[in-house]
């Protein structure tokens, strides 16, 4: 007979990962002008993506209060709508909008993700706090607090993602949205450093999404609202701690029951670098195409090839996409594509459309375009092959390339010159080229929703690096109310 001793019930010190996150959020001073400038561009681009998504019924039907007709006094406003909601539901609304079309920023490393997903929780909480402060005769929060929270949320999500792959254990990257949003929202709420530790522990102990809704054969629209759900949950957890809810100090390291043993195959997280400004400064913007980011350069290649093949598509024998390992794992897909979420995660589809039409827009993932038989005909002739140097450069912290190359062979044996693009236009190495286009993208998205006078008012403030930071959050958000 085996006799085991009693379980040691001494409560441990908090896991170092929790301590480091809380210390960074509570004490780190952001001084990087580049980080703030990039955050400002990230803010307008992310909100613009949300405004574009409002035109899609599949997104719009999910928005608004849980109980129809509910209006929260001094609640957070949802840009582009008339909704005024509690901060949790507002976070979901904003998060779902900005993620819906797969057009907001991206971070690629061992784990993939979209750090601007955190804006849902940040903006909803800051707006709610600002409105309530004014109602109580106190000073409101300013947009400087929003930009700082964005930088820190980007950093937490991105630095953890550098070495730690959640997708390889079947978990979705939105776990990092939940963790990062919880940390910065807790700080916005005025929680102490110990309370931030408690809140972040609750984020790690929470149930986590499986990635199955991003992959064949289950790809579906949940991938478009999963981050909204995660950032809203973060607001909920931070608010619970603000009311005194306890935390779980060894949530990651506890034997058997902790995150590492239960969900990460017993492996502790590893880190390349301490938290700072690195992620915001190096974040990838989706500027030209609403495409899963591993395909951005492939779309650029296809656009360059369009004039050479548009009038002889039937003559194409084979399309070869030379790419990196992550693209093959995520978006190399054959067989029927059931919905827009399926199509914007298929590299063959995202290459076929620009080869045929010379464009790739959000509307090109809808059923009426997908019904064109030429798309599936080209998909059937397209193969992906891994280029190991591309895979290596993808993970190189000094390069962070997302390279793709497309070669086309015709039926008569002719081979067109291969087109190679290593860095997409939204990459840090192409900032000077990309930012003017990003601003034009924002202007286009404003015009989808607002009359000219309102567009001009938003642009005057949003593009002014001096005036935006001291602006009260609620005054900024009110510019986006219809």
C-alpha cells in the first residue's frame, strides 16, 4: 500500500511572470517617441477597420447591448454607432468590429496575433471612466492614457509571443489578448500592483479558446469575434478584482493544476527580452489588403503578376508559392471554402483573386465573388513549398520578414519571372512608404460612415500629434458617434 503525505497548503509567492507583467504595467515609463507615434497610427487604423466592418451584416448583428434597448448612463460609446454600453459589452463590440475583416495590425513570432485587438478593452474602459469622472466632477482620462495602455498591451502580448507558441498546443492566440488587456485595464482602473497580479492570474486561470475555428475543417466566424470576447472578459476580470476578488499566485507553475502542466505540456514560458517598447515599434500594419498577414507579400506578388496573366488565365499550368513554414501551417488549404472566414485564411484564394481581378478587398471574400469558377480553377493549380531561409528570416528578430515568392508556369512550358517580396508594406522597414497609405486607408474608412464635416473634425484631432494626447477620452470618442 502506498501512503502519501498531506498536501502542502502554504500559499506561494506569485509566479515571476505575473510579477513582471504587473511591475511593467505599474512602473515602466514609456519615453519612446517612435512608440507613441506608432501607437497613434495604430489607433486610427484600428478604429478605421472597425468602421469598415460595420457595413457587414454578419458583424453588425452581434453588436449592441445584450438586452436590446439597454442604455447605460455614462456608459462607453461604440464608435460608428449610437450604442452606449457597460464597459464589458462595449469592449466586446469594439473588439469584434476591429477584428472582423482581418485588417488590423499583426504580430508574428512563435505565436501569432493582433495586438490592436486589445483596444476594445482599453478604449471602452477609458471612455467609461472618463465619462463617470466628468459626471462626478473629477478630471477625465486623456488619450495619452489610451496610447500608453496600447503600447503596454502590445508589449505584453508580443513579448510573450516571441518564444512561446500557444498554437502548437491547440490554444488560440487570444489568450494573450485576455492577459494583456487585463493587465492594462487593471492599471486604468487604478488597481495596486498586487491587485494587478491578482487580475492577471485570473486571466491565466480562465478558460481558453481552442484554435479549431481558425483551421480546416472548422474555420468559421468565431475567429472574427474571439478577440472581442477575450478583451471583454479581461475588463470583467479586472472589475472583479477592483471589488476585492482574490487571485491565484501560482496559476502558471502549480503542479498538475497550473497552466504549464495542464495546458502547456509542462513547459515554462521563456523570454527573449524584458518588456519595453519593442512590439509597438515593430508592429506590422495591414495597409493594402485585408488578408491573413502571412499572405500579405504573396498578394503583393500576385498584384505584380496580374497584368502578365489576366488575359491568359487558362494558359496557366502551375502556380508555385515559395513561402515560410508558418504560412503553410495556417493558410495552405485545399478543398471547398465554406465562408468568408475560410477564404481569408487560404493563401491560394488570396493569390487567385488578385491574379484574376487585380485587387483584393474585404468584399472579395463574399459568396458572390467566390462563385467565380476561375478562382477554384487557379487554386487547383497552386502549390506551396517551404523555403527554409524564408522560415529562418521570419523568426530572426533583426529581420522579422514575411517573405513570399510566386512563380508561374504556362501550358507551353514558358516560365514567367518569379516575383519575390520579403517585407510587406506595413513592415517597420517600409514605414515611410506605408504611413501615408495608412492615413489614406483611415480617410476612406471615415468616409464610409460619416459626413464630410465630421470626417474633417476627426482628422484634425487624430492626425495632430500634439493635440491628441491631452484630449479627454470621451471627447475623442464622441467624434465617432453617429
